[in-house]
């Protein structure tokens, strides 16, 4: 099988990740829940994971790195900490359901969507400058569209939000491990990311970077301040109720070590090179519309659609020939509405460090035979 669905989950991980998970399962207990070696070993692993993330993503103190189950968990924490009934929330036109669905649960909310053309960060900033008025209570912006690989100008967005006094939540699900993320420099209130995509960690892991604090959406044991009937008022314990996913954190630490050793810039260049190779090949096929740019505002995520072909049917045909990619709306109908592909969806190729140009050529050969 040739796997081109890393924007959903990087399937192939560095060998150190599975070794770390197995070691943690065999030797680590629950941190803060015992005065013995296995509990202490787990505590050191969680601290090392926080420290590595703090270093990679510009967080001043490791305690402000919250270990989550995924980016959706982190985004729910962030949104429900900042967005209150009656708030006005401004979204980019590229948001995932992990942002839009939690907002639907908050009553009397006014959600405004900033829709601008694909791969035009200049027009995005112009419209943001116009729309970011004193009425806006919170801004939520993805770093990279999971559908089109479009890199939004998050640093400039953060600067505008700071200047207008509007709290910012960043969904870094597709940028973590590839693009610069600096919580302190941005001044964002929260940055959420999964562990199982560009950080090469296991599924069921994620990180929420916090500028100050947050409100819990789950209460329970923390291994600290046990006499209190309420959640602790300090991070990370306030936002981390219950037993940690210690094997997942150990694997995520190993994944982040891989990213740091390879270098995000090198990983991005590899993936965008494969994206360009695939894009050029697809553009030579009849009836194929490819959504790409040759500038620097796209990662290694490539959407396309083929005239007279249902996206799901074509994906099934490719799967039968050993090509794994994703078809449909990719849990992001807002992005498809912005581009005008919501009725058809797209097929999406997304690459990782472990894909090769030979795999892309094999895919293009199969596409030529089908199309």
C-alpha cells in the first residue's frame, strides 16, 4: 500500500516511537499517584514531553503545555474557556469541525466567517483588518487548511489581534512539525495541536499551549490538592483531570525528538516537493482540477477533483490498486464552502517524511490508467 493520508494520521512512525510506547507500558504507572519508581518514572516522562514541546513551540514554562487526547480536545478547552453566551466570534473561512461544532453548543452566539480567495494571504489580511472590529470577542484561525494545505498568515493575524485586544485561538493541527509556532511571540491565548500527525506521535495524544490559564471541561482526580472539592487553580493540573495517557506521551516525546532532529523546514521542503511533483502530473490529465500554488503558502497537502467522477468512487478505485488517500469534505465543510467545492468534495493527497517520489510516480501512473 502507498499511504497518502498523513493529514489525517501519519501511519508510518519513527521506530523510536513504538519503542517508547512499549517501554512506558512495561515500566510506568500513573504520575502523582504513588511514591514509587514506576509513578516517578511516568512523572519524569510527562515533564520531558512538556519541556520538549515548550522548547519547540515557544512556551515560557512547561506547565503551560497541557497534554490532551487530540487537537479537538484542546480546541474544546480553548473555546469553552474564552467564548461565552452572546459572544461574537470571528473565524477564518478554513476552519475544521473541531472548531465549528463546539461553537454550536454555546447559546446566543454570533459567528462571522472571513471568506477570502484560496492561496491569497494578502487578501486575508486586508479583510481581517476590516472585520476585526471592537465587536469581536474572540478570533479563531487555523494555521493550515487541512483540505487545501493553504498556509494562513498566523503571525500577522496574531499581531492584528494583539493590537485590537482580541484573544486568539490557533488550530495548529496541520502546521505542527512543519511550520514555526511561537506561543509567546504570537501572544495567542491558546494553540492546539494533535500528536498523531506532523509530530509523529501515537493517536490519542495532543497538546494545548496556554498563555495564561483556562477553564476545565472535565473534573476529577489530578494527584494534587486532593482535599479540595474543586479543580486546582494552577496549570497543568487544572486542565488535566484523570489518568494520563503515559504511553502516548512517551511516544509523542519520541516523535517530537524526531521532528527536532530532522528539522521542520527540511520536513516541509520534502513534503512540498512531493506535492509539486504530484500536482504537475495531475494537471496533465484530462478533466482534473488541482488546487495548488507554486508559492510558499501551501504545505504538502494537495486537493484535486476529476470531472464526471464522484470523489468517493475514485478513492475506492484507487484503494483497490493500493493507493490510500482521502475523499469527501475532510471534516471541514467551511473550507469547501469558501472555495466552492462543498457539493463535490475533493480527493486529498497528504505526505509525510516517509513518502518518496517513486510512490508519487506510481500513483500518477495508476491515475493515468483510470482517468
